C-alpha cells in the first residue's frame, strides 16, 4: 500500500469516527500519528503553494505600507485560512489532496508556526505584548528570504 | 495675508517645540478656515504638516513659491527640533530605565487617557476627529482644496487604521515590551527564550530574562478559571481583549470588524479574523475558555514551553482550528499564573506540540 492509499484509508476511518463523535487519537493513537504526519505534509505543501500571499504581505510590511498590528492579523489570516481549506478538503476526502502528498518542506512548516506565534504574541500595548514590531520585521524578512529563494 | 500663514505656522512650531508631539490640528485648521473665508481664490499657500514620527514632514501642496526668508525660518525650526531629538537620544541612552520611562511618558503626552488637555490627549482627540472625518466623503474633497491641516493619520492611504501622532510616536519611544522584545534602541534583551530549540524568528541566541513579578490592578480585576485538573489561570482584562480580538472567530464569536477601505483584497482577508472587542464578546470568550478548561476531555500538557516560557498547556479537539484549540497558562515570568495563549492550532502546530511539548 503506498502513501496515497494509506492516507485516504486513514482519512476515511477518521471521518467515520468523527461522525460518531469519536476521536481517532483516542481510538487508535498510532493511526492518529500516521494521519497527522500525512496531514502536516499536505498542509506544508499547501502553505507553499500559497506563498505569493505571504510574499505580498511581508513586502508591504517591510515597506511600511502597513502597521505591525495589521501584519500580525494578515499573517494569521492566511495561515488559518489555509488550514481551513485543508480541513474542508479532508472532510470531503477530496482527491486533490493527493497532489500535495509529496515530501514537504518541513522547515517552512516550522518557520510559519514560529511566525504565527510571534504574530499572536504581538500587541500594540507594550504592557501585554510578548513580541514587538522589530521581531515581526525580522519574521517578515526571514519569510521573504525563505519563500523567494526557492 | 500671505505673511500671516507662515507666521501662524511658526507659532505653531513654537508650540510644537514646547511639546514635541505634533502641531495642533486645530490651530492649523483655523488658519485654513480664515483663509478660505477671506478669499476663496487665495488657495495658493497650503501646508500639510505631519508629525507622525519624530521627523517633521512639510509638504507644499500647490506650486506657489515660498519666500526664502520663511523657508529659512522653517529650516531653523527643523534644526532645533533635530537638536532636541538628539538630546532625547542622549538622555535616553545614558539615564536609568526609570528616567527612560519618565521621558517616554512625557513624549506620549503623560496624561494619555486621563487629562483632556495634555498634548497626548489632544493628539488622541485629533486622531479620533480625523478618523470620523475619514469616513465622510467631504474630507477627501478638502485635501486638494488646499486647506491647512495636520494629518493625524498616515498620509499614505495604504497605511491602515493607526493614528500616527498618537501611536507611532508612542511606538517609537516605547520602552521594553512587557516581556522581551528589543525595546527602544535595542537596550533591552530579547524575549525570554530559555528553550534553546525555540530561538524565535531571528534564530540567534537570546538571553533569558524572567522579569520580576508585579501585581498590577489588571491582575486584580482578572477572571480566575480553574481547569478540570485543578490548575488555575487568570484571564486579565487586557489579555481578554487581546485574545478575543485575535481568536474570537475561532471559537464561534461571529462579530468580526468590517474590512478597512484600504485593505488589499486577498484570498484570506485579515479583517475577517479581527473580532470586535466588546464586553459581551470578551465575556463569551472567557466563558468558552472556562468550558474548555473544565472539560475532562481536554488534554493537559504540563510543562509545555510557550515561546520558551514554562507553562501549563491544555488542548481541546472540540474547538478551534483543524488541529483543535490550545490554552496556555504561564508558570514563570511576569505573567505567571495568567492565561496568555488561547488560540486555534493547525496540524503542524499540533505535531510540534505533541512531539516537542512546545508551542510558539
């Protein structure tokens, strides 16, 4: 059984459990880990396929065309939006998912997760902020370099 | 009549030098109004003064010449401002952090949010007025007409939503962010990163700074939530605002702000995720956090690292993103005992959480 077949089998199993209000993680942790591994791979490839969104956002921010606050919301919106798109495809067991099953750019996945954390921690209110504008600028710069060099 | 304009303008500059935040919009506006009343044809001398940052920008909107004498006076004023700025820099880099805070407070207006007459309050009021005007079509007509104004908003229309005078100055002179960040002129160490595998975006080595704990009035008014395993977390008013605004949509609070007129239309418009901060929304968000934390199905992640800070984590599959919803309570540092994370997570974040017991 190849990766594609394994993935769709696990996905179907997980969706059936969800319909019965059960969790794959609790019912079969090993299967859950395997499905998660495939899903992360797909998600990272999906994120990469939408890189233009991130590039435009980072460019605008670095050119001071938007505030740090707007950048934080903008980034989170793209990141979450792609996650939602994947969720929808998984719920419908879309065959298109197979196109994104190829080995992924795991470094990109870690980088995006880290930037999301910085965006989430940013606040214009210094009393509660755990990340500042400089950190977000660094993030935007690294993001741009990473996405443009490939 | 032509001389009147720069004279008034220079007077305003004097006021500016007394309190270098911005030229008062009202006084500039008044000049403009007088001009318009006296002669509708005399619209050849318009100045836009923007002090949104520490640099004074003077734009001459139309093509009429400015006498050399006035140009020189303006340049003199500018150089004085530059000197003042340098003095601030010098003081800030030499003096103790308490002095720094004092200066920052003065620059921000000191009385921001209290007095109605201080420069900070005036800047804020002007920003609010400008915000109101920005929504009115007539405001757009006034600009090219050559009236005098000092913009409280960024002149670039693609810059969104932040009153420059009230905010950018404050940001520029900001002291260290509450927990980390490089703060002003890089004097402050980077955010705490005890976890070497979690170096932050820049990736370089970062020092560990666990700030002293202080009980603020914020904490006094915090909502305390006890999780199903007995762990307690406080949700302060400010954190509730922050988290509701960023993640309210993820737990089903359907009250997002409308898109800004300047917003680029993308596939994932960011206004869609910015939840309106209201008392009701904050309460609802707090209620949902309580529900998640008290649910026995919610999985605890003791000792989870949140951006390097040791914390108590909780993960629910029933809310949030495709990977569920994560809540984190700091166990150390300035925000010890506070709920500082309450966000949806995707598959990648879930994998990182499960593999490495950490979340960024």
